[in-house]
């Protein structure tokens, strides 16, 4: 692990690029280990390209957490002189010139269509109707503060960057865009995307940094219209499961780091079984 010249605690105003460049271990590093150590090691060294879904999720975060910056960060994608985006418009020199001029402005993250800006307006309205969402901007909190802590047990630096830290309420709010905001689908999303691992990692890392957190609510926004909103917290067993999983991955990370080897896949031959719903041959009757 590279030496980090810093102390444990929170850094406000740290850019995302500076946060990502810091060599402390993040929850994302460990979740990448679930695919393979080689993948996790590669992702730390390579510049990752955001997907369209991730970029839309970032725009949602901005609309909710820093609404006053939305217009500056996400100008309107240039429309055709006749209005809208007819076929071929985005291939014209006029469009490309206007687009690059907008992207060249300081602080611009991306461009959004008028329809997308309208959707973000609806999302802001839905969040304002939610009990947690409505109170966010009335509470004194830190948006995307960067937390760093030294882990004595594993002998390494840890980091996390909660969306909204409300110190006097001992709360860290995690804003999530989801394909389905409802309880059961979002519980599955927690498993599929490791949100329980993230929650446990953040709770422990922030505590190690000297900032105790008792509450870790997810503010969940449906990605598609009408952009329903729901709020959830994970129960104690779910947090413990996330803690168990991240500690196992962290131990594997340390082993790889000490040995200087980051395995890619497995050389074993394993027997696979189809999902149970796909095995139905014994239920069929064949007439000979």
C-alpha cells in the first residue's frame, strides 16, 4: 500500500478526481474483487468510462443534492434550429460546434435534453414530497465529503464518500437511482450491486475516522417516469452480512497485495447447475 500523507478525518470540497486518485481502499475496490482480483487491480489503475445509466445517476444526484449547480453542470444539449433532435442533426458541424463550446465551459459535466431536464424537475418534486428528502436541505450537512481512516487490523487506509453527511443527526444519506423503487426489487438490487457491503463499509470507515454514524438511509428514486421515491434502511442482519463480505474481500485484497499476485479467474473445472426454474424435464410427459 502506498504511503498516504494525511490524517484520519473528513476533507470537504475534495474533487472527485482527487478522491479517486487517492490510493486508500474504497468499497468499490472490494466489490470489484468479487469479479476477480485482476479486475479490481486493473480498475484502480485504469480510467473507467461511465455508462449512460451512471451518468444519468450522477445528474440525479446533482438535482437532489446540489440543485443550484444543475444548470451550470448540465447545460441543454443544442437543439436543431427547427426544434428537437431530428435525424442527422447531431452529425452536423453546427451541432458539434455548439456542443463542444458548451462542454468546454468550466464545471460542465455533460449535456441533457430538455426532456431530461424536465424529468429532473419531476424528481426534485418527488423528493420534496418524501419525508427524508424534504428535510435534506433544511438540515446542516456536508455534501460528498471525503472520509479517510487508518484500519489497524488490516494495516491500510480506507476511504468513503457519502452523498450527504448530517453530523448532528449521526446520519449518512445514500441517494440511489433504481429501475424499481419498490421494496422487494430494491432488496434484490442491494444484493446485485452490493449496497449492503457499501453501507457496512461506510458505517465502519466513518466511525474509524472519528465520525460516528447510527443511521444510513437509502433515498431511492425510480429512474423512469413518474420517478417514484422511497426511503429504506437495512436491518442489523443485512449490515452484518455486508460487514462479513467486505472483511472477507479485504483479507483477500491484503493477500494479493502482499504476494504481488492478482489472480484472474480460476483454473479449476467446476460442475454447473442450471437455475432450478430451468430444470423441468421431469415435469413433462412425453407420448410415444
